[in-house]
């Protein structure tokens, strides 16, 4: 009789553990990484961004060069390939809170106005 009580108690503990293993992940606070897409139009000589701010997380910059000159888009130490007129490229960057400078790295283009600041909140 004593062995039966011990087995029943052990089964009870195992059942509670099983329920907790199933229920706890469902009740835990789940966070989802924020992903923002920003369309960037590069033209001679400037940028137009569809948004100038985003929440911290992944920001996908979809860059299209509508100008005749070659341009790229650089932010947070990363940049697109050099784009001829009509070409596009995508840049995926993880940004935390703060102000992030962006620019075209073609010599003289940033000085001529192809630069700005992207704000992350």
C-alpha cells in the first residue's frame, strides 16, 4: 500500500510538471522584433525617404536610384552597392535608439546634399 501511495504521488508531481512545461511558455511575455521598411529614392543630388523615423529594431531600406548619376546609400557602417540610374538594392540594418547619419559615399555627393539623419525611437 505504501508503494502505491509513493507511485501516485510521483505521478502527480510528473503531471503538474507536464502542465507547467506546456502552460508557462504560453503565458510568458513574448517580444517580437520590430521590422520597419523605408523606401529610399536617390536622385541627382538628394534622397527622399518614405519615413524619417522608426522604432528600434530591424530597418529595411529599399533604395532606388532615379537619377542619371551613380549613387549608393550608407548608414550605420553599411551601404548598398553602387547603383546606376534605374537600379535598386536593399539594405537591412539593426538600429537601436538614437540618431543615425546616412549619406551617399560617392565623392562630393554628401557635401552636395546627399545626406541626412534617420531617428530611431
